[in-house]
C-alpha cells in the first residue's frame, strides 16, 4: 500500500498554553488510534523548533558550509510529521483533513516513492 508523508506546519513561537493544547493533543491521540486501527499508521515524529536546525550547504568545488537555523526563513515551519499507509491520495487527504480539523494547523500531504 502506498505511503504518504503528512507534514504539519506550526507557527513560530511558544506553544499554546495547556488549557488549549491539552484537549487538542487528546484529539490527536484519538486520531492516531483510529489510524492505527485502520492499519494506516507507520510512524510519527515531532520536531524541536526551527531555530534548532543546522543546515549543510554543498560548496562549489567540494566541501560543506554549515549554518545555524532553518533552511528557509518564514513565520511557520514543519513542527512534526506522520508517515501513513493509504490506498490512494484521496484516502491520505482524508486523514490529513481530519488532522487539520483537530489541530487547526496546515498539513501537507505528499506521496512517498515506492521501492
């Protein structure tokens, strides 16, 4: 079954306070349990804030330049991701739609290459 990457975009800055975040995270856990029960969950990963990133830039003629911070400047960055199995893009978009409805955050759905 094809796999899809669901990338979650978060605004930069501190997370919402617990009274807002805790109910959302409970709904996210219920979404994951539903996804697991459907046989679609592969794995999930959360990321530290974008300012903790280190970027490696290839240099002409060889070598690598290492810089601190995210590759792209922006007001939001990928805050986490989930890899899922879905029969097709429509099913993957359905899972992404549910996640967006829960979190109110943008989610990018992208198919992964198959071996």
